[in-house]
């Protein structure tokens, strides 16, 4: 499960509704996940809800220039200048690649998530959940 800003979430949803299938979410520095099969997207404040999920392709960490050249077109960023502003001169960046984005019909509020996860607040860096919990969230969002 990973946290995402509302602005980026809406952009990914828009691209998905236009028929785009593969995406890259860009994070400064080193970021997870390393191993996963699904990504769940928790849209941060002011929304505060689990808004959808997608199939995890891979995590690529490395040189900002080469990763932008290879996967920049999968991101929601409109230009290389916007990308450079986002990464802020970091020497390493992470591209979290995913496909088949599913937007929740019924997003799950944090108060409901916290009951299932036994947490008081969402982890900024994200966290792993097991298959049983993932299946519960998919059912709640349907």
C-alpha cells in the first residue's frame, strides 16, 4: 500500500480513462516497494481514502536521466522540466511501474482501513499487506 497525492491520483485516473495501460509513479531517492503483486493507492489529505489498486510491474531505481528517458512517458508529468523540479537534484530516483489501474467504486476511508490494519495513521513510505487483507480491501472497494 502506498501513499499518493490527490493531484497525482487524479492524473493517473484520467490517463487510465483515456485507455493508457502502463504507468510510472516517480519518487525521489530510494523508495519501495521492492516485491509486490498489487499496489494499493491511499490518497493522502485532504481525501484520506484507499482509492484504487493496480498490478505491480517493477521498481526501477537509478540515474534520473536514464530512467526519465526510458519511462518518463509513463508518468503524469508533462515535461522534463516538471520532472527535474520534482526530483530536486536527487542523484537517485525510483520509478514504480504498474498496469491495469482499477479505481474503487467505493473508496475505503482511513477509519475503516485502520480497523483492518490496526494502525493509527498511514505510513508515509507505504507498507506491505498480506493477500488476505488485500482481498478484503478489493471486496470493500467493489
